[in-house]
C-alpha cells in the first residue's frame, strides 16, 4: 500500500486543520520540515469539516484548507463535508 501525504504551512491558521487530521487518521504521522507540517498516511487520508469545526468552535468551509496547503500526493475526492486522498478510486 502506497503512502499519501499532505503538507501545510506551519502556522496558527493551519494548526486546527492539522490537529483534526491527526485525530481522525490514527495511522497518520506528522513531520516538521522547516516551515511545513507534512502528514503521511498509508493508503488514505481524510479531512473532516466537522472535526475542524469542533476544534475551532465555528463553522468552517473545507475549501479554506487550500489557503495554507503547500502540496499533496494522492487522488483527491472532496465534497462539502470531507476531503480525502487515496491511491484508489
């Protein structure tokens, strides 16, 4: 199974997104290259709008993740509730 990954700028705006991803994807691991947070997971990674909203205490448009997104690897599947990366369709 190949790994997928997503990387964000290492800043306060991205922190709740990163925390939600790590909480929802127990096999995911974060690394911290200079200025970035790279999250790697085997096979699939899911970002849930609801999890981010719980952390920030307000509504969140999932499209806002693109503001701090640096790069990613995997096939993208997204809707209003979740954004996922995988190597399967």
